[in-house]
């Protein structure tokens, strides 16, 4: 029996692709292992979004050289976003001669053939489809959890934010058909799945490539009817396409969770323009204010980049000001990272690292107290929590997520994992809540 080990870098798209890879390999009789030392094949599903993710994959791949020396039959396969970029792929292959198989984000289903070819010939096998117009829609997944699942609704991105490599790795935007999405979610519901997270780089623009035009809100309304599914989430939406129709969906669809992740990136209109984001600080805030007015208990989270080329102190202060006004529940914060091939990489006024780090810290100093304040408002409320896991440190403590996507710890036994229970919030920290079941 062949054993495989897989490491995943990057976003939920990659996590979900890993679930597909596992399914593809288990179907041909391979078994997953958590121990690299006993694996016959080691797979790296890589991310290209920031240099740090690239460096981590590069470094860890280097460490495999020893394993390969001890076991020359070991197969090393690399896939994911980094391998979609020719220059990066070539660089990896030239520095890490022990890589045996390279595949991309569009041909996961071909992995068994690629392994077979490598085993038969002993050759390096490289198979990346750069033309990403086709959707390979027929791959099932071996889902990590039974009660919650990722569901792809679209692939690729057409926005070309000037800092971002994703449009070059995941290709042009294309939507899955309504029928195949509904099919998948109905099947999930039948096997006991309660929560789905719809995935796409810009879900608001769902449906534009379909013959029968369907908007994202219309898709949500269809999914809301599926019996058994109790929670619907989505990642990620773009402020420029965040429509009134979607605000209405939050009001009318009982299963749509009261959480929105709406990446803002910067609070400076000048920088937003250079980023090619197509909205202003004022327009972003208007959307948030309107949403909060209609759905007062909604949690709003965001992504912010500091140190974009040419960002001045005034620009950065605009970002701090926006955070104070938007009152984000939490945010993913990033140091700007140069990605070759993007427009921002060509800009000459890159920001020195010390300034980036200083701004990063000041950003957190503003974000954290605001996040804590919003958590404090939940004290003494009763939240519906989907129980997810047993705590790593204490087997009497469970963790789960509220509808507004906050992590809660509370006492309970493992047999309620996968259920939705009522938890009264008793104490809060910046990143987590504590409570007791009622
Ligand atoms: N399509 C999604 C997410 C894209 S990647 C969206 O637009 O929301 C996730 C986040 O990584 C982005 O929102 C952005 O904040 C960050 N990011 C992307 N490219 C980056 C870069 N070159 N440097 C630093 N952060 C980056
Ligand atoms: Fe990247 Fe912008 Fe597309 Fe998001 S919307 S994936 S940040 S180009
Ligand atoms: Fe990374 Fe690719 Fe996702 S670049 S963030 S794994 S789309």
C-alpha cells in the first residue's frame, strides 16, 4: 500500500484543492499519513500570494533532500499556485533537483496518471495547464470535516489588483454552473453537512460567465432552500461589487450567517487607486454603514496591506482612520510583498522594511482594542455555536464558531461535535470567546 503525505500552504481554495487531491489518491488505493518519514509520496500544495509563503515552501522542500537520499524511491510532487508561474516553477526545479512531479491547479484529476508515468519511466513529469478557461468540475473531495464543507462556486479572478499574483496563477474568472453547485450541496446535506462556505476570489461577480445569467444573491437564495444545510458562508467578496441585492439577501435568507469578510486593503484613496481597487474609502464606509444599519449584529472582517509602494504617513493614517470608523471585528494584516509580474512590482518607490514593520505594529495597536470591544458586546448573550473540535490542551473543552464566525471555547463532551448548540458567552479575549452551554 502506497502512503502519501500532503502539506498545504495558502488560502481556503488550496485547502479545498488538497481535499480533492486526497480523494483522487484514496480512490486509487493510496493511504494518507501524517508522518513524512513513512510516506512513499510527499506532496506540497503551494501558495504564491506573498514571498514568505514562497520561501517557506522552498525551504521545506530543501529539507526533503535528506529523506530522498535515504529513500531514492520517495516521490516528491509539487503543485498549487507557485507552479502555475513559469519563472517560479523553473527556479524551483533548477534549485531542487529532487522534485519528481509538478502539476498545477487545473489538473488535480490527472495526478494518478502523472504518478504512473513517473513510476514507469523514472522521468521528471511536469504537467501544468496554463490555459485556465476550462473548469475541471468532476473532482470529488475527501472532506476534512463531515459537518462543514467548502464548495467552489467560481475559479480565477479578473480584477488585477496591482499587488496581487492570483490572476496570474488561477487564471480568468469563470463560474461553476448553478446545477453542479446545487448538486454538490444537496449531496453534502444528505451526508449530514450543516455548514457550507462558498469559495471564490470575488463571489459577488458570480454568474457573469454563465450562459444563463444568475447573480450571487440568486444563487444564495437557491442554496438557502436546501434542507439540512443550516449555515451558509462565503469568501471572498469585493467592495466594488458589494450590491444592495446582497444586503437584501442578508435580511431575507435565514441561513446566511451574519458575518461578512470584505477586504479593504487601504484607507487612502490615492493608494486604493494605485492598487486598482475601483472604490474609495467613502464608498467602502457607505457600504458598511448601510449593512450595519440593516443587520445590526453583523460581524465585519477585512484584509489590510501596509507598505504598498509609495504609501506615505498620511496614507497610512487614512487606513487607521478607516479602521476606527469601520470598527472591524478582526482583520488579516499583511506587509506588502513584491510579486514579480504584477504592476506594483514595477513601482520604484518601494517602502523600507523598518517603516513597514513600524506601521504594521501601529495597525495592530488600533485593531485589537476595537476587536475586543466588539467581542465584549457579546458577553451575556446566547450564541448558536457549531461545535467543531476538542481542545488540544484539555479534552473537556470544546471549540466552535458562532454564526458571526467567532471562536468560542466551552465545556462539553466530544459526542456533540458537529451539532449546533446554545452557548452563553461569559468572558471574552481579543481573538476568542469563552462560554457555557445552556
Ligand atoms: N480574492 C481575495 C483574496 C486574495 S489573497 C480578495 O480579493 O479578497 C488574500 C489577501 O492577501 C488579499 O486580500 C490581500 O490583502 C493579501 N495580498 C495579496 N497580494 C499581496 C501582496 N503582494 N502583498 C501582501 N499582501 C497581499
Ligand atoms: Fe487578487 Fe484582487 Fe483578485 Fe483578490 S480581487 S484575488 S486581491 S486580484
Ligand atoms: Fe495563495 Fe493561490 Fe490562494 S496564491 S492565497 S493559494 S489563490
